[in-house]
C-alpha cells in the first residue's frame, strides 16, 4: 500500500462501479459513492434495493466487481480483516454484545492491535500497559463515560446500540459503515442516537455511511443521502434535494409524499 498522503480528492472511501451478484440476481449495479472525512452519508432505498449488499461489498464480505478505494489506496483485492485494518470498519444489524464484558471492555477488545505484532507483544509482555486513548475517545464521543463499567444488559436499548457503535469507533476507523444501527429504537431513542452520531462526525470522528430504515433519522442527521432502487443509484444529494426528487418520491417515499416518512418502520428497513 502507498504511504503517500492522500490528496483532498482521494480522501475518504470511494466506490467506483461496484456491483454484486447473488446467483443470477444482480443485487448491486454499478454503484458509485463517496464518504469523505467529517461527513455523514445516508444510504436508503426500498426493501431489496441493495443497501446491505453495498456495505457487504465495501467491507469485503461478498465478491464484487468495480473498485473500492480508501484515501486513494485500492482495497478491492483485500479480504475483510485487511480492509478493517486499513480503516474500513462496519457494524451489523444485530449488535451482539458480550454478556461477560463491561461497556469499556467491549471497546478495549476492539482497540487491541491485531495481527502478528500484537500477538507477539502479548506473548512477550502479557501484562503490559495499553494505550486507552482510543477507548476513552470512543466512550466520550458516544456519551457512554458514565456507564463505562456497567454490564450493557443493564442499559436501555438505545444505549446498547451506542455501545455497538462505540466498539467499532474504538478500532480507529477512517470510515465507519453502519448497517441499520437504529433498528428497534423508539422515536426518542432514535433522536438521541442521531444526535450522538452527528457529534461523533463533527468532532473529529470517522466519516460515516449510515443505512437505516428510519428516514427521519437519516434526513435529520446526514450531510448527503444516496438512494438505491433495484441495486442502482437513482439520486444523490442533500436531504432537501433528495426529498424533493421525483424518482425518490415514486420509488421510496411514496407518490404524493411531501417529506420523509414520519414512521420509524418505513419501507427502507429489512432486506438488502
């Protein structure tokens, strides 16, 4: 990989003509998108539009055509763990928190250096002092400092979701891919979740690609929104531009709609 500093044009995550096929079905078709540092980008669309398949491709979990670049470096041929080390970290629809770890310990697991050097250091100095700055920063960004030593099971559903995001942030990503992180949250929890995401991005956190079924969350927090339909990008722009796009109204928001769905369980949820 190149060690040169990326130019402004290269900075962030870039998908160029990414396509994914499941059997004979083309789930993602020639998708282009960019997530820049300091930017929160929403990815929405009807059920089966290809949202999760796009995240799977960007993170390396499914074979794909096209290119995936991070800060100008081509990651296309790298497996998921090497893309994660390079700085592309994802979450999954299911949070999957560990029952025997505290909130802080969840983040510490993600922040531990992986690979041969990390294993060698553990063998040579098993009780060595670790740098906790990444963990501390993740907990602070997601407003989890006050519950750092608690069992996540004792927290509200909304804060458990934030623990999942904090764990990913502690890994030090350049770009964070969130796959329906607010699923199951009520309106108040979703608003708080969006507020913490916005705080994370605005205060030096990674660029974020957010897939979620809650259009109020996406339109209310994102800088830009990309809309998929049948695997293809049909609109890209600011929330206001996308909200008023006739193709989006017909394909996703519903004919005659004047704004984003007021229901958390909108048609973008579920499906790839």
